[in-house]
């Protein structure tokens, strides 16, 4: 970042229960806020290189869907 440039941020909404779970998870860690933890996790996810052409197997896809259901994103 060049001198004089400011950091730009946006707002992303997440369900309150998820926010609270993240707050509990980061207690006692080096993360100072839910936002910093979420930014870290997203950076890790988007920088992963897929091992194969198809990023998820059917089994992975089902596990992801189950997790999204548990978090309340899918019915």
C-alpha cells in the first residue's frame, strides 16, 4: 500500500449465532476481532490450490451441504 492510501473495507453480514460461535472460538487467540478472524479464514480458503480439476468430490459436497444446513444456510 502506498503512503497516503487508506485501507478500504466493506461489511458482510453473518447470522448472529455464527458470530457468537466465532467470538467463542477466538477467545485466547491472537485474533482481536471476529472480522480479523473471518478475513484470515477467507484468505486461507481462496488461496488454496485445488489438487484436481474438480474441486470437490461428491462426498466433500455432501459434507459441505450438511455443514451449511447445520449453520442454517440451507433447509
